[in-house]
C-alpha cells in the first residue's frame, strides 16, 4: 500500500518525533511504500495566499504552489497523521495543509451546489497524537481534533474506510511507563496497518 505519512512537529527530540520515526519504520518493515511528508522539514507554508483563495473553486494546474502536495495525496492509498494537539487543535502547519491541499476537485466536488467527497483513493486513515491535558479535559472542550479525524476526514475518504485515532492524553503528567505503553499500542497498530 502507498501510505502518505503527514508529520507535524518542529522538534526532532520530542516524543512525537519518536512516534513518527517508529511509524515510518514499522510501516516500511510491513512492506508498505512510504511517502514521509515532514511538514516542518519540508518548510511547508501553511498560509493560504490571496491568489489561492481567489482561485479556490477554479482548476489549479501544475504551477500552483500546492500542486506537489496534491499529487502526493492523490497517489496515496492510505493516510497516517502524526502530530501533537495544541490548544485543542492541529498545529497550524497541519491545519494549513488541509486548507491548501484539500481543495475542490481533490478532496471534494461541488455538484449542483452540494459537496460530494471525492478522496476515494484513501482506503485507510490513522491519526497518532498526544495531548498535554487529560482525556476528560479534551472531552469538555469537545475534542475538536478527534472529531475532525473521525468525522470530517472519514467523510472525505473512500466510504467505509477504516479510520483509527490513537491519542496519548496527559502528556504533561506522563511517565516513562505511560509513554512506553502508548508506543507499544501504536507499534501494534502500525504492524497491523
């Protein structure tokens, strides 16, 4: 399977960086073809430009700044996201990826004024993330990142696609044991992917 791994964390020594390395390693060992997209490493610009917004509903060809990322997304059979949750949301660079790459004609089509999801090449999705606060706190806030993956992204990809969400809550209070347990959970998930 061709898997696009979207990674969004600026610190190479972080727990998230370790998760990202393990994800790529385990998926590679399982025989998958990996397109490892390190958004910070590639200096992805998350800002939607004025021109991009004005052209949002128009066909945007190979000269478009987001075109290489659109091509990578459309080549993928599966998507694995690896990122921290900050302020109950995606890191800005990952949010910008969705804003600039999940375009009309890419992730959805407008048919008679209605949105029809069209990213049907993606047959499987997994998100691996960490939260500074507790699961209860995230629940009280509505846990927007979980909903974006489990609802919005699920509705955009191939109908019936498997969507998993693996989260390590309470990173601010984590221990070696809790991190090792989460790492083992993610390892098993990637081995089954």
